[in-house]
């Protein structure tokens, strides 16, 4: 800014040396420029430079704000994209159907000799190339698939639990044997289709049953509550009405419970255990009851949230379980 002022002052000194010729008669006279006029020129120039500088600064600040907002928007979009839940890949039922067909072909070999060759050709059609087998002493006995359960599909290998029946000939007698085994199938995909990419193999099935449980994790229905016999009789009477309607009549069930559906083809037999606990609005009832379906009886556990209503109770919530800590905080 000081440099600009310096140049303007020089311009003023330079302009002051010029003279203006008079048109009227007489010798030309020098006309000195008014100091006030020169000051106005200088001030105008300085004002113009200030305006240009200020406009540039405002534009730079505006542009900087726009860039900052854009950067923030980009960061927000990246954050949302990172937080967005990844859609789970839908289960490939087409693959399962294909593998089921291969399992059936592998474990099915008719006893009629004339049908066996056709079945073997059908089995070989699943491979991309018929496996190169060097053994010349392989024996295939007639067999029949009894059941096949897909257990896992990982790294292009499907593992099945297979149960099949095989007829083994010993001399003149034929022995029928049932075999349960793990069966592993390597497969691959080409376009929208599949093929078996190698020889399958047998493995021992591992148990899926967990073990080594602690005794304190066992649910035992032996605890008695501290509520009176009269309360128990009242609750048992209501629960008997509830279970009767629970297995027979939806309209009546709607009058004494909320959002509970009738269980069809079931007969209520008995209430076998009840533990009551007071809550803010009424009672919590932990109940085990016996039912009959098709002539066979079974037990079920329930947790009822009961609200007192018109000298009886109303089921506001029902859960089909009894928690392990149901007897804690006895009342």
C-alpha cells in the first residue's frame, strides 16, 4: 500500500509540470493544478486499490469456507459409507439343490446290474472332468441314500452328514448295512452354474453338542416362594382357565391376555410348578405345565406377567422360559 502511495505522489509531481494553453488571445500561461484536486486523485486511487484488495480478500475467504464445507461433506459421506451395514449374502439355495443331486447320485446304485452303468454315467456328469482314478481294484456295492444334511459350506467345500444303506455280498449271502459318515464335496462355479471339481472324501463327524457345564447353571424348580396359600389358589385358578383357553378358544383367550395365539391340536393336562413374585403392578408367575399332542405329553416353561383386574388377573406378557435366576430377590 505504501508503494502505491509513493507512485501516486510521483504522478502528482509529474502532472504539476504540464501547462494548459489558453485559446483566447494573449501569450500562453501556465495553469498550476489545484492541490485539492491532486489530493482527490490520490485518495481516489488509494480507495480503488483498497476496494480491489478487500474484494479479493472476501472472495478468498468465501472460497476457503466453501472448500472447508466440501471437505466436511466428503468426510461425512465417507463416515456414513464406513458405518453402513454390509448386506449379508443371501443363502444360495441353488447350490444346495445342486449338491443334493450330486449326493443322491453318489450314494445311489441300483441292485439291478443293467441300471448301474446309467447311474454311474449320471454321477460322472457332475464333474468338469471325470476324475483320473489309478486304482484298478475299486468295488461299488448297491446302495441307497437314506438321509443327507448339509452342515457347512466353506472355501468351496460342502460338508454333509450322510446316512446310507449298502448291500454287501459275502460269498452267497448279501448283508444289508447302514452307515453314517461325514462327506465332503469340492465344488466350483462357472458363470451361473456349478461343477464338482475333484474327488469327494469321507471324514468322521464331529459332535455339535457342547459339554462341561457347571452345576450352578442348572435350572432347578424346587424353590418355594413366600406368598400365601390364598394367593396361590387364586393364581392357580386363573392359570387353569388361561391354559384351557390357550389350547381351545381364541375369543376367550383375548379377554384374559394380550397378543397371545391359541395353540392348535393341543390339550392342557396340568400345572406342575408355580413360583410367584410380586412386581409393581401385580405378580410374576414362573410356571411349568404339561400338555398333550397326539397322545404324547410334554412339559413347557412359562413366565407370566400378571396384572390384577376385576378380582382376577390379566396376562400382559408371556415368555416361554423360566430364567435361571427366577428365585432371586424373593418376596
